[in-house]
């Protein structure tokens, strides 16, 4: 098929923190040089920020590096952190507060802000457009395009108007090709094009497998007497038991709002575990419930996070492009923060691109000099110092791992003379269902805990009913013949949106995919023990529409 095409100097995939920071920095440098570049950002969400979900406590130093006037130009950093608390939850009712002297220093948040990363991205997009960047929301990058020499040529935008049967409907519109001298991929965690690039160019050679967590977040409005502006609470322990790990958070935002969430590491072994139901239980603990009781839940979302850190970070460049942010895995898990590191990775990529392009370097080269720029940056130093945090928690558990991390961070400054590694992929750590008893989760009470469908409703998720399913099975027989038999088909439980279910028709078990519920968390692509599910982009604008996450 002959497709229309557009030419740019740089195409950036994803209007998240890394992609928008890269776009802004590119244009700043090009304007200063007097040789203005053409830069385009494509975003699969219906608007910038629609698919952005993060805790989030934000370190503003990177924003100052990008825009030194951010405090006077409306950047949405409204709530400074006023206090930190860390609680270890030992059971459904018991807990103990950790003294600050025993907390790894990476968990302290003086000088940081509680923010909506979605709103930060909306502000960054406005700044990018002021600088001359073209930002196109609602246009998902669906396929990679290559030059004859194998270098990346650009991306193809997904077709619109394709029916569930794969055939064009009335109003069908073929996706346009966007060609670029260089293409930068900042799709976020488990980007489906980033995943292909890592495999094609073997960018992860010599690295430990990437590791992930599934993060849940809700926003509540609570009574004013239960709200303490700027308070940050982190928790470990309950309800994650039987080898599961992760941690919870509760942040006190402006307007009597609370952001509450739970991160469940996706290396858990028990196939009966339901991360969504663990989150519902979490909110009933007295440490959390005392703040939420009597409040109103106004938003819900879930998203996988990339948490392998420096040990899993792939090579960032390949012929014709770069991979940045959470698409690569720049999150600092020791801080539970990834926005500032994602932005810095985008800025380093932009500086490398600008230097090469303004010097007339031929398009399509592998700009592996980015590695030198990365190695000399505070980003490399920060990721190096946090490299042991996740592996220690996985190897030694919450308490012993926490003790190791306290020693590593507070005594050695993150430079303990040993590097721990986690060599087993998350999906491969799932045990067979016969090894564990089923978990009896309590029914939702409709006050603190809720069901999946009412939660998905709050995510404002929408997909056209008659569209090609964006959740692809390599082998349609595996869910019933393998996963159900060996693992009691865990997709029914690890999906936070009720996308997958097993039903019975005429005495036969059937695997059903409710793709219209998908909130684009990518957990199925990560955790399926048979690696049989592939997430691809749906039609443009589909998915959640988070207003303030």
C-alpha cells in the first residue's frame, strides 16, 4: 500500500517526561545555534497526559536544568513535601513506624514536590510547542520503518477504521509514515516498539533481564481534618506475603486530595495472587484507612513500571535512533522515582542528537557517543548507586533486604563493593498453581475497597467496540491447554482491569479477551508465564484518559 509520508529531522515517540524533555532540549539548542531543526512528537493517548500515571514525588533539579524559569512560568509543582513517614505493616492491623535514622537516605524527600506527572507533561508539551515542536496526540506509532542498510527510518502511525475481523470499515484511514534522520523512542514501560528494537539490535546483550512492578494509584478527596498537606507516607510488608514484594504509598496533595497506591513486584511466584485485590486489602490497613475513611474515590489507574535499574539498562542507541526513559528503564527504584531520571535521559539524548546533526553527521548512524555523555552525567551516578536496591529486596526479602539497603545507601553511599544481580525474568518465576493454596480475598465493601469494573469506569477508558484486538496471542490454544492446567490461567488475576476471563460454553472452557477494558498497563505482556500475549497499540486515542494522575 502506498502511504502518505512526512519528513522530520527528529521524530519522538511518546509525549511522556522523557520524550517531551528531549523535544524541548533539542529545540533550545537548535534555536541557540541558528539552525532550527524540525521535531515531531507523536502520542498514542487522546491528549498529552491521558496515559500518564505515576505516584508521584518529583525531584525538581532536572526541571531547573531544562527551564530555569519554571517557578515563574506556571509549572504544576504545587505541593512541597513537608514530612516523611515510613511504616512497616506486619499484619492486617499491626505496624510500626520506622525512625528516620534507620531509613535509607534515598527515601528522604526534602526539597521535593508531590505532583501529577500527567499535568507536568501537559505543561512540558505547551513549552515544547512554544519552541516550535509539533505535538500530535491520538497518533500511535504502530510499526518500525527501516532503511535499506537496516537503520531505523521512522515509524508508521496505526491505521484507523479497521474492524474486529481485520478488514477496513467505512471511514478507513491508512496510517501515515513519519520519516526522520533520527527517531527517539520514549514510549514508557514495555514500549512495544522499544521491545522490538532491543531484540533486533541486541541492545540488552550482557545485561540482566529487565524487571518490573505493577503500580496502582487512586486519588481520593478526604475530610479536611484527615488531610496534612505535603505529607508523604511509604509502607512495606503487608498485604504482600508468601514471597511477594513491593510497597505502598500515600501522598497528601492540594485540595484535600490523597494519592494512594501499591506497587507489586512482578517477580511473584504464587499464580493465585491478584495484585488488584492486594491493593484493595492495603487500603483497609489502619495506617491507610484512618486517612481515607469518609472520603470519596475519584480516580483509578494502574501501570507497569520498569525497575531493573542500571544492571538491566540496555544500550541506548542503535543505527538511526535512541531509546530513553522508562522505555529503556531509567527509573531509580531506591528512590521509587523515575520522572526526573527519564527527563534527564531525554535531555542527554537531545544534546547528543543536536551536536551530531548540527555538525552534519550523516543520518542513520549509531550515535553511541551518547554512552560517554551518559557515563559523565549525574544520571549514571544515581543509577549506579541504586543498582543493588531491587536485587537485595528480591534475594533477601523485605526485612533483610531493607537492612542491606540501609547499609549500602547510608554507610557506603550506594557504593558497596558488591553488585547483586537478579538473573531470572519475572515471568519465569511463576510457580505452578498446585504449589500454592488459593487466596481468599474479602469482597469489596464499596467504601475502601472496590471491584475491577467500577474501578476501570473511573479510569475513563474507551476503545471502539468494533476494532482489531490489540492483545495478540501467539498461540490461541495456550491459555486453556497450558496456562489453565499449570497455572490456573493467572491472566484472570494479574490483569488490573478484568480484560481476561475463563468462561464455559457447551461444557468447554474458553479464554475471553475483553480488550475494551484495557488500561494499557502492559502487565500481560510482562507476566504471562508462557510469554504468549503481545500488547500492541490500539486505534489512536484508545485507552484510559487520566485527568490528574
